[in-house]
C-alpha cells in the first residue's frame, strides 16, 4: 500500500509464516487462559494494544496472538470490555499531533513542524471519516485539539 504523504510504496511481500490459526505452537508454554489474563491485566494497567503485543512477544514468546488464541487482540479486548473508546491508530495520531502542537507553542518559527502537523491532522480527519462510516466512532464525533489534550495523555 502506498504511503499517504510521500511517493514511496512501502515494504513489499512482507508475509507472516503460514501456520493454521488456532493450532498452538509446541514451543508455547502458556495456555490460552493465561495469555488472555495477561492481555487483560496489561490493558487494565493502561498499556496500549501495540505495546501489549510487543510485551507478549518479548517476555512470553507469544509471537502471533491470533495464531495462539484464534482471535485478534482487539477482539479479545472488546470481549473482556477493556478496549479503549478510540481506535489505537487514531489515538496514536492524536497523541502525535498534540506533541507537535506543544512543540509549536515553544517554537513558533518551526515551519517544517507546522507542515507535518497539517499532514498529521489530515490523517486524523481521514481516519475519523472512515471510522464514522464503519460505525466504530459516533457520527457526531469531531477532532478538537483542545478537547483531545484533556482526554489523551501525551
């Protein structure tokens, strides 16, 4: 897939190993209940979904959650009712935009950062439009940097 604001196309033919979903690897020592408990505990501590996957990969040798659990991480979080209100990718973009705004308050002459802020906020608007259409976000949800600064930790 092409990048949004550059002429580059990204890494081609990046594939996960072909293994049947739901078949537990023989080197994985944790049961599905233990993995699920770890996921829920991490989520309750406020760890973001991408970081949950990294922790499981590095500490517990759970390389692919879907392979071990036959469900994706987001589905497990929704099932246990510990999922965040906003999708993780949208939250990360908002956090990035807030950091840029904070930087621009101190450095008003930073033109390059201002351009990157415009690009990041356009990604936020485009992604929010997609999530509104798919029903993940409410139809009346709107990105407001002042309100976002109050709700999201930078």
